[in-house]
């Protein structure tokens, strides 16, 4: 099907079957995952109520991928994410995650070119270093949002070493990112 500016309508029926109105065929969650990877926009509606259930279907696709052993989301991240539900910082998390994923997507091409230049274990080292840097940056950002110790930060938490402290350039980058996020939040609130 040719890409259009309008999202494809998917209807979910009571029998849990998904119907692609664009191709007039039934589809699976795997088919929808392929559509996402192909950057084809779609919206899922409950066929009976007409409610937009896109978010829950996308979450179900992630659950299915994780269940297959494609573990993309670390347990610590999932715990932190769950901890933000109902928290006063809950409103900032979606913007932060969206910004982080956008940044990661932009860096993806640079990482791929580095991998193509490198051979053997060097490519894996580059990936591992990038993942570690991204994880450390995310953890530092989450600590900034949580000024008080949590139950996890007790005896089980590793002692902070001087090497674990962020350098000033990382803090400056994070401050700039937070400023950018605040500007976006202000713009969104001005529109409302």
C-alpha cells in the first residue's frame, strides 16, 4: 500500500482480531510491528466502542517482543518507569523519553558508520560504550528528578566512586537538554 499522509486505520474486534482497513485484510501484532519499523503510521480503534487503543496495542507489541527474548528494556529501567506512575514528575517523563529516543535515533546513523569502519570486536566495543554512556546519562537524569533517596538506594546500592561522578561537560549537556525540554513544555502549555 502506498504511504499517505493519513494514518492507516486498524480496527480491533472483540475476538481480538485486527483488521487493516487500508488493505482490507486481517493483520497480526507482528504485522503491525513491521509497519512501525517501516515508518507506516497507523491508528488502532476498538471496533465496538470506537475508542483509540493505539497506545495499548503498541505496548502489547513491545510486550510480545520482550516475551520472545528480544530484551530491549532493562529491568532497572522498567522499575524506574513504573516508579514514576502517580509521581509528581510523571508529566515530565514522556517528554524526556521522547527527547532521548529522538537523540538516539539521530545518533544511530553515526553509530552505524562507526561500526562499518570498525571490524570484529571493535564494533561491539563501540556499541557497548555508547550503550553505557546512554545508560549513565539516563540514570543521572533520573537521579536529578528524584532528590530524595528511594528504598533501592539503601544497603543494596553500590557505593559511589569518584569515577561515577559526572564531569562538568555531561552536566552542561544535561542542563541544556533540560532547558530545551522546559521550553517545549512551556510552548505546549501556551498552546493549550
